[in-house]
């Protein structure tokens, strides 16, 4: 029976641990090197601290850089692993890492530690790091790598292939070759496939695609991810306002962005941090309790609203039976509308904000009418009261309409203000929808009370 991935990693951790404990350094390196790069990161993170202390002494800087490039844990935790080594060893590893991953770690470090590592690096390397960490988080500049394949315009295919061979080992991606002029301005792109399928003597200009799709260093990472998804790129160049090539963003970083944005959306809609699904029960409690208690307190407002309408309920006790149904349905409608709005405004849409609101209005009115008529019919056949049926059906329709529009308008306003719509909290919106539904329900019921009380 084939083992699943987690079991394979655990077995690798145990096997490699045994190698180190038995002093079999060469066998350890042979076995560790045979792992996939992604597995190297997982296995290293799985070692006990005392085993890691032996492991990093056995491994060379290049192997450790591969490990740290592939660690799938928070940057803060990676920095902690780096600090298990002497500062010079850590600086050497950082210099061997891909620039985008290196910059991520520097951004996660306290300033004291940044200064320590930079002081141990050559001046040229330190300046490159400074140029990368100046970009704000979640922008194209913070994602880009500076290890890319670039050639000067005017070269022949055979000369470009020779350059590619020289640069390929250091480059993060070798699928595209970027053609630049004497001032390092991006003038075109050539795929490796085109290079391999055209005559050696042909000039690079004859096979260069001059319609360049690029992003600016300050662009939001979500917009970058959308461009890559739309064009199915494996990487995308990053330029400044003068079209000078600064770096590239590869598809693996885009996948991370998409995952990060999805986590943010789920966290917002659920009012809980879902970034780590393997939290311990206690960690899960600490994450969930604050919002749960806050929503409990806010939920008391709904109770207070019901109490405020107690005189109305005394006159028609049947009204109490429909409170959970109307409030719950309005809350569900609001949550649905919120999810669609966050997706539409947060991830790009061909519709303008106004068109999106009109579309939601039409959908909300249709849903409200259908649900209202259905409930009115059920109540009429159940209770035999036309007045009660109209009041309950109308209240449900109005609640659905208001809740849907409210839940859609809030993200739309945030989008206009250039704020990420994913910050909207789903349970909070649902609670507010409950309040509105109760107010609408009893306002309509009180106004139509004479139509069904005593009948």
C-alpha cells in the first residue's frame, strides 16, 4: 500500500535523523539531496532542534538555501530557524536564496537583525536587498525576483542560447528570455521554445514578441495575479515608469498570492483566521473566542429589539413564531450577497460598480418577491388569515431586499475607497441584517395589526 505524502515525510525525517545520530553524514547528504526541493523544506522543518543543529553543519550553503526557499511556514518562523545558526552562516544562506524569498525574510526580521545580516554581506548584495525591501507588502515589487534571463537586442539566436546556458543556473525561471536595450528598458520577450526552434544565425529581433504585458512595482498583488491568470503566463516582468526591467514574478508566487487572498476572504466571511487549519484546539479557541463573544453581545441587540415590540407580540402571539424565520432568511440572503460582492469587487469584474449594484438589485427584488409570496401562501393555508399572510410575506420580502442590498453596498463602497472588500466580516453583516429584519418585520406587523388580530 502506497504511503500518503505526510507519512512519506515523517519516514524521511526519521530515516535522516537516524543517519545523523549514527554519524553517517555522507549517507545523510545522499538521501537528503535525492528529495524533491519542496520535501527538503518539509523535512528540515520536521527535524528536532538538536538534529537541525547537526544538519546545518553538514549541509553546504547552497543546499540550505534550497531548503529555506521551500519552507512552507510563516516568515517569522523561518527567521527563527535562521537564527539557530551563527550570523555569518545565516547571511551566506540568505545570499544564496532567490531574491524574492530573501526579501520576504528581511521584511519579517526586526531592524536589529536586518542590520546584522546586511553588515555581513558584500556591499552590492546589501544594496540589492535594500532596493527590494523598500516596496510595500502585497505589491508586485515585494513579490518579484531579480534572477531572470535578459539579453541585449541585436544578438543572434546562437549567442542568446549561450547566454541562457550561463545564466540559467542562477535564474528563478528560464521559460522566458527578456530582451532589453542598452538602458535595460524592456523591449520584448522571447520564449525558450522560440529560441530552440529557430536557426542559430537568426537575429533575436525577428522572433521577439514586442507586445509586452508587464506590471509596475507598486501594483497590488491581486491585480498582478489577475493579469497572470488572464494571460496564462508562467512569469510576468516588473518594470518602473520608465519601462526599465526590475525583476519578474513567477507563477509559483502567484499561486501563493491566490491562496493568501482566498484565506483572507474566508477569514473575513467567517470572522476567524483560517490561515492554519491544523491549529491545536486551544489555538482555535483563542482565534475564535473574541469575535464569538463580540457577536454574542451584538446579538443581545436583537433580543432587545424583540423585547421592545413585546406589546405587539402580546396582541398577536403568532408573530413570535416567525421571528427566527424572517431574521434567519434575511441574514442568509445578506451573507450570500456579501460573498458574491467580495468575490466580484475583490477579484475583478467586467462590470462597473454601478452595473454590479443594478444586477444585485434585480436579483434581490426577484428573490424577495418569490420568497415573500411563498411564505405568504404557506401562512395563509396554515393560519387562514389573509392579513397575517400579507404582513409576514411582505416583511420577509422587504428584509431580504434590504439585507441583500446592504451586504452588497458595503463592499462596493470599500472598493470605491480602494479598501480590500475582503475585510468585511460575514457574521457581523448577518447580525446587522437580523436587526434590520426584526425592525422591518415588527414595523409592518404593527402597521397591519388590525388586519389579523382577533380574526
